[in-house]
């Protein structure tokens, strides 16, 4: 029995895993979960992820949730196929990958998620965008991107010379940020802009991003 990914093709955290699977050239089945119908908050899905969120990956009798834990599992188990996303052959390089994987989760994600939610999701679920939250998050994301701009003026990718999970984890939310009025946060920083254009042009993400559309309202 092969890999099964439970989620939705436009979901940021599902596409984080989808991109990893495609970078590795792996076969898998995508099992849609009806978020809008609340399927993720009821059994049997809650038995897979007690937090009631997508994605979940099943690999035989192993069930994983949290997208970044899932990509780390895939990148390690299938380390010899496709792109080496964790620099597993060099302890120091691998440690620097983990630093920037954490930076995405702890610094970047908390700043970018509210902008994407308020600008793109809230209007589609009948909520008005909260400009105060947006403004606070834009300021936070600007500070984070200033750090990225300095880093990327020295290295091609966040963890060094190679594309890794650290870069991959940024793709989904940044893709949606570029569809908001705040794309200038990326475009106004030359090294961040060049990095974004490089990583988002990779065939694996181009393929995944084709389905990253909210149905037209
Ligand atoms: N830290 C987790 C977040 C998952 C998540 O927010 N999933 C969303 C859809 S993706 O934006 C989700 O399931 N939302 C429904 C809900 O939270 O009720 C991860 O990285 O997997």
C-alpha cells in the first residue's frame, strides 16, 4: 500500500507536502478532505489527526500529521531519490537546514499567515478582513524579510548553496502572498525577489501551484 495524503490541493499546508512528494518523484494518492463540510473535525479523520487539521500522511501503518514533520519524514526516508532536501551527507549543512526550517515555522509563518488569511480566506468565508491584523503582520513580515534579504545577499538559498526543505516550506504561503496587495514585501527586496523567482519556478512547485486556486466566489 503506497503513500496516502489527506488534504486539499489549494491548502497551504497540504501543498507544502505535495511539493515535497513531487520534488522526490514519489507516487502517492491524494485523498480529498471536505474542509468546508467539516469532515476534518469528525471521526474518522480525528483518529488520524486529533487536532482536526489537514494534511495527514499515511505510509503503511504509520500516520503522520503536521506538514513540516511530514516533509522531514519524506525527505529522510526517501533521501536517495530526487532532490536532497535535507543535505543528509553533511552534519553541519543538515544542521543549517534545520535552523532555517525552524525560522520559517517560528518567524516567517506567524507573520505571513494572518496576511494570507485576512486577504484571501476571510472574504471567502463571509468575514471582513481585519486591517489592523494585516498592518501588524505586514510590519512583522517586513522585519523578517529584512533578515532574509541580508542572508540571501550571501547565499543563493536560505541554508546555503542548495535548495532544501528550508526554502520549500516557504513556497505555499508566499505564493498566496503574491496574490495580495502586499506582494511588494517580496518584490521590493532584490535578493528575496530573486530567491522567490528561483524557488517558485521549480517544476515540482509549478505543477502543485496549478491547483492552488480558491474557487471563484
Ligand atoms: N501546523 C499545521 C497547520 C495545518 C493547518 O492549519 N491546516 C489547515 C489547512 S492549510 O492552511 C486546516 O486544516 N484548517 C482547518 C482548521 O484548522 O480547522 C501543519 O503545518 O500541518
